[in-house]
């Protein structure tokens, strides 16, 4: 499958690129800088995810898209997901690319009710702007005719992959749940070729 990865230079995006390549997909990494280095065999499309023209040019010729875009703080492009997914979704529809897997976060939209109490308070107090942006972008995805999957991990860590994770539309979560980025990346790549989570929201957490 020809796969385009947005957010490819981020900590989770790089793992997604590596896993997709290892799984036999033909991978293009979308990056702001043409000089960004990826593994041998990965093509690079250079551009800004907020630029509809650059996004459309990159999407053309691909069958699937994984979006791992994110911001580090509410002061950094607070409408990133709304605007980028607002460009990615119509570009995919125009190009005939149907499969879209999007990295979200536990606490966005209706998933906040599934978060344990203390993380839920933290999301509201510290991440409200970022999570509202994610929810706005996801609304564009859900309203489309694409074969989308929205993936909601809790706290992401740089721990080694466990090789498995829990996944479901609802999960029993306690304390401060977490999951290794490597396990999320593998789940998202595996989901590309599966119909199990098409047009569904899925929570993932450590096994």
C-alpha cells in the first residue's frame, strides 16, 4: 500500500514511518524540511500541513494516510489539527485515497468521560485548547466519506514496545494510564490493513 505520513518527523511519527516500511508499505514522509532524514527507502514530500496545495500534491498517488500531527503547547498553532485535517480530508477525497488513520489522545471529545478523574482534570485545565482543536479536526474526518479510524492513547512514553496493547471503544482505565509510542505506532500501521476499526474511534492503552 502507498502510505503518506503526516507528522512523520515527530517522536511517534518516526516510529510509524519505520513500522510502515517494515510492514512492506511504500512510505512517503511529509515534512517541513526537505533535508529531514528518514530510513533508506522512505520518500519525502516537503511542505506545510496547513498549505492545501502542498497537501494535495503530496496526497496524490497514495492509497492511505496516517496523521500523527500534534503541537507541544497551546501557543503553537492552536488550530493545527482543524486546519491540517481540513486540507487532508478534501485532498484524499479528490485523489481517491480512502484509508485515513488519525492519532488523537484520550480526553478528546467524548473520550474524556473514560479518563480517570485526575487525568480528566488535567486535560481540562492544561490541555483544553489543544484538545478542542483536535476535536474540531476530528469532526471534519467523521463527517467525510473516508474509511477513517481515530486512535486515542493516554500518556505516551518512550519505553520499549510491549508488543501488544488493549484496544476498544471503551476501556477500563485507572490512575494515570500510559502506553509506549512504539505500541501505538505499530497499532496504527496494523490498522491500515484491517477493517476492524473502519469508521470507528478506538482507545488504546498498555496491556
